[in-house]
């Protein structure tokens, strides 16, 4: 296994992390015996970072049961997440955290994240409830070793959140399709320059870059030497970046564990050749033929006077064509609507300020209209109406 150093504290972390959201389910719950075999095989092959969350059904309990059964707590790092969007009073910090410790059957969490915190305003809200003091107390007692956040939002919001506190690490979505979407390469570089370890989620876009590529993209991969699976090509691209510390993979069979561990061991920073890197351009080109807005995510159009996250709206809109409407709407909801201050396309008042600064000369107002018509459909409106109840602000 390749290990990359946590540049904050010098701890070696396995380049591959086990994402515990996709355990096989059986009889209404998690198949614990199967999960145990997969977790143990990953541990045997050198994986030492295991990622779960409060809201992943049964996941924390499954990981806790595994550690208790095999007595291996000291061999791994637990990363889990506070559902910060459900915190509405100071006491909720302990309520959620204590329940997580019980589920995990442990007395401490190595890497604790504010789950899906997409802007600095969400962090400010938590600070008003006493988050900084609470974290300080947990760190002093050893109950929390490192604190960070997971992020789905735009680059500018990511940088503002990085600057809002002295974080120990962060977690972002990053893959060869999303190089300039969400936090993107600019966000990755910014966090690295600030000395933060960066954990990567969705390296294969939820499996889409492994098994659901367009035919033209698959053809490009199949004719390229050396012969590698789409999943291996996708993971190697992420590990090629020296700024990346850990790449999470939601593995749910032994073959995946063994293949991913092998690839992680081989994929050193900068290992891809120029010819290999050229493949990703060809695959992106095949995927991009379904792209409707040529937005690069540069952010020059920001800030919008009405708060619209223009690059994020376009990214989700493109995803709704290149991937699926469901995936695009999921991204749109998470990144523009499930947040304290919304940033969806429907807020646009057509002032035109954004178009004065767009280097791609995109007719942003007209395109935001198209985003609104496609994405803010009846299903969206129902989900958005219930969002405050889910977020519990």
C-alpha cells in the first residue's frame, strides 16, 4: 500500500480509503459477515482510513461491530461526520456525537467532519451555537483527533470556508470529469497550499466513470495501452495529483478491494505519462459532446448580487444531460438548495452583471433560464419545500 503523509500532523494515511456507504444490504440491514470480510481484506492489504457518517444507514454500527469482533480499533483511523444541517441547539453536538461513539463502539474519532457544509455561512451558524468551544473540549479530552468538513459547492465558497477556521483536513469531490467543477483543481491546490490534507470522494462519480461511460469514451479506453479498466484509469488520474492525500472508494466485494489496493500501491504522484494523460482529454471530449453549457467554472461571473452560484448551476445542468437527469438534480439540490442560503438559478433577476465578466462569453441569463426550466421542475419544487424540514435550520 502507498501511504501519503498527513501534512498537518505527519501521520501516514493509506492512499486508498474504504468508503463505508455502500455495504451490501441483506434482509433490510447490512450483511455484516460480508462487510467484515471486505473490511478485513482491506485492512490486511494496508488500508488504514475508513470513512462513514451518521446518516449512512447502519454504516457506523457495521464498522463498530467489525472492530469489536476483530479487536482492531488501533489499526485504523475512523472518519465520520456530524450531520451539521440537523444541529439547531448547542446540546445537539453531544447528542449526535455520543450516539456515533456508541454505534462505533469506540471512545474517540480520528477524523471528524462537518457533513456537507457548503458555505461559510453554515459554519458561522454552528459557531454561534458554540462549535469552536465544543471542538476544543473534545480535542483536549482526545475524543476528536482531527476536525474537517466535507464539501459540495463552488470554488469560491470552498476557499472562503477554508479561510474561516484552522481546519485539520477537508474532503471534496474530484475526478477527471469534475476537474473544474465544485471545489475543483483550484480548490484542491488552495487547500494544499494552506497545508491541509485533502480527502477525495466520488473519484469515479458514484461508479459512472467505471460502468456508465458513453460508447465513444469506452472505445478510447479500450484501444489505449496498457489495457486497464475504466475504474483503474479513473483512480489513477486522481492519485496522479500529489496534492491528494486519500482517495475514498465505496467497495462492496473482495475483488474490488484487491484491485483498488493494487492500483493504489502502483499509482504514485506524477506516474502517468503524457500519452496516458492524453487519453483523459479524449474521454472528456467524448463525454463533453453531451455538455450544454461551455462553462469552465472559472468563477469570474461571481459574486452574483442575488447569490446565484452560476458555475454550480451550469455544472449540475450539464450533468443532467451527460449523466442523467436524476444525477443532475441530485447535484443541483445538494449544491444550491440544501444550504442555509440558497443559490439556485431561480433567484436570477437578469441584471446582466455576470455576463460582463464571462471570458467564455456565455449568455448567462438565457442559460440560467434553461437551467431553471429543466432543474426547478415539479419534483424539485416538492423537494425544495421539504428541504427546510430536513435541514432543520
